[in-house]
C-alpha cells in the first residue's frame, strides 16, 4: 500500500517521463496530440536596388543656335520637354520679347512620343547689338533663351582724290598750303558714325576723326610733316612725296573695322621750300 508521499512522486514521474524521452531522442519523440517544435530561419534581406528616377526629374529647356547672329540671319530654336509628348503631340507656345528684331512662330508641336522639336527665328537688320528673349511655354512651365542680334560688320573702304591730279594723289595749294584732295570713305559698309583717318610719312603720323564719310586731310604742321617724307618720280617725270593714308571706321555700337591703307602721291607744288 503506497503512502501519500509515494503516490505524489509517481504522479510527477508519469508527467515528466515523456518530455525526457522527447528531448533524448527516444521513441517517437512526441506526445499524442502535440507537434514537434521547429524554428523558422529569418527571411534574407532583399538585395538593394537603385531607385528609378521619378518622372519629370529631367527639366524642359530651350536653346538657340547660334545665340548671337548678324541681322537677317536665322538661328534655330530647340525645345526639349522633360517627358515625351502624349498622343497627338505637345503644342508649345513661343513668343519673342522684340518682334521687330526677332520673329518666332506662335507655337511648335513636339510629335507624340518625342521630347523635342525645332523652329526658326527670323531676324532683322539692326544698327547696334540688340538683345532679345525668346520664351517657350508648355503645361504651365516656361523656358527662356537669350538671343543677340548684331549689325552688319563695319568695313572700311575709301579713295583719295585730287581735284587736279585725280585718284591716289594730293596737291599742296599755293598760298594756303592746304591739300586739294578729299578723303572719301563713302564706300565703307555698316551703320557707321565715325571715320578715323591717319596719314603717315616715313617717320611722322597725323590724323583726324570725322563724323562724315567725306573730309579733307587736317595737317597742322604741314611743312614739318612733309619734310619727313621720301620722294619719287611719276611716269611724267613729276616728282612727288610718298605718304600713306589709312582708314578705320566705327559703327554705332562702338565696334571698329580692320584698317585699310593706300599709298598716295603728294605733290608739294613748290611749297614748304620744295623745288618741285
């Protein structure tokens, strides 16, 4: 007959035995009505991938080629959208800040599926460099580009003409000791506002600036200037002094041309102590 204490130990032994068997790998290792304990390994972290650019990250733009052009030239405009144009195309409005100088189409269409389209700018002749802003607008956004329209290039051209000796000559008049020739720069090109004349001998140089295309030599030290010149003989046997006349013209924008030069025969006409 089991005592109360023995009965208690027997009950405890019956409850613990199956657990010990399972942990030691004996028998089926399970208790009826239960499942074996299992550990699920953690899922691997996903491989990092680049973040695709969000639509519209690219910016729309407007460019002009060239951005500086002489009047009457036709620069090309290029509109580039941030995204491809939808079905039916994207109509981009275009305006000029000075339609007298630069004219643009009212709109340009970017074809469906494309991102860019071109257009032509018509420019007018200007007297001085003029800046114009071209603006393109689409879907609430605006793009701008600057255009500079320049005047025709200044080009110097002239003739020296004596009343008595013709082209390429000057004669010193009696008594006044003035030269009878005119400096004619009217063949020069461009929107000009100054004719810069220079006349030189072998060792001396004088000159003046005129606001008109035609003027006369202005030699303040006439005799002293001529004394530095070297001489020559023309086909008729008449002796002369060699001088060089140069012209540089300036347009209304302050840009000067290249200098052009001509050799001129100066006949002293027995003035300033010359015997011929």
